[in-house]
C-alpha cells in the first residue's frame, strides 16, 4: 500500500487536467417469495474519473449505497431494514473499441438498521477489472456488453480488521447483457450476473442472477424495466435464492 501511495501522489500533483467525469446507475426492485425483512431493494451506484494520469489512464473513485426494505407482515413494504455501502478507488485505463482494464480497491460494509448486529461484515479487496460495460453509453442492439472482476481479499495475521465476518480469500464476478430484439426505440434484453466466492478452505459459494427486460435510451441516459430471479444464491450474505422480482433502473 505504501508503494502504491508513493506512486499515485506524484502523479496526482502533476496531473492535468482534472476530469470529474461521472457515470452511474440507480435501481428499485420489488421481491416476491419469503425473504425475511427484505421485500424491496434500492441502490445508487456512481463512478468518477477524477484525474487523467497519462493519456487514457485515469485515477477513479466510486461508491454504492444499497438498502433492503420491507417487513414480514403488514402493508408497509418500503421500511428500511438493512443498509450496505461500497467505497472504491483505483486506476483505470480505457482501451480501444470501448474496452477498459483497471486495478481497484474495494471496501464494502454491511449494516442492520435498528437491530443488534451479531456479525460484523466488511472487507477490503484488491480486484482486477476488464470489460466494455459503460453506463453512459446506451445498450446497443445485438452487441454484447460485459464486465469481469477477479478479486483477492486483504488479510494479515497482525491486522485482523482488514476483513471481518467473511472467510473468502478470492472471488470472481461477471456481468453480461445482450439486446436480442428491437421494436422501434425499445430494445428487449437479457442480463446475467454470476458471482463466485472462494473460501480459505477452497469451498465455492456461487450466486447467479438472471434478468429479462426492455430498455429505452434517452438524450442523457437510459431507462429500463425488468423481471428477474436468483436461481442460485449461496454466497453466505444478503442471499435471495429463489425470490422473483420486478424492477426499474436508470443508467447515466
């Protein structure tokens, strides 16, 4: 970490210009099934390219706030129950044909609302990313968009607070979407997200999410309506296996 700091600080001080290029996505989903205290889900995620370090290499920061809502009984469906956040920073290089590659430090943290926390859950992770998934660019007809991550959880015997509540040492995440039908300005698409956590004992904890929906591109962003399900969800945190959902999403 010290070496990374010594490299990044001189680059930041000499960088020109500052960019502040922002992109992100927001969503709201309503779940069916029998999830405890989680009948709805809302999230806001944002990424910013702050500084041009060199040519197409940028210093970036990002974050995400997610809230699980609902009660087991009664008409109130949007009562916040669990709140999670993600902070991240790193470097990203934009390649040709819309692709990118990067090295990112993730710090996610998971919280209960108005409930005694019996299990602290957070970690720090270094990950490599590669893909062509950019929220500022609308989904294109018959063109695959994807994003891939390979992560390594930070652990040290003398620094126990680096990772708490999770025994993973590696993980893999892949996201892909494809618009297979177009009707006027509306594109019908499918999206899949696959996660695989690998524990310290090399046990595998998979999660698969599948969506089907339609997308409409606007002047400044993109709107979506979708239905989906997680047929498999064994990652040991915030699981929602077998619960169908409907949702809306805005990308910008």
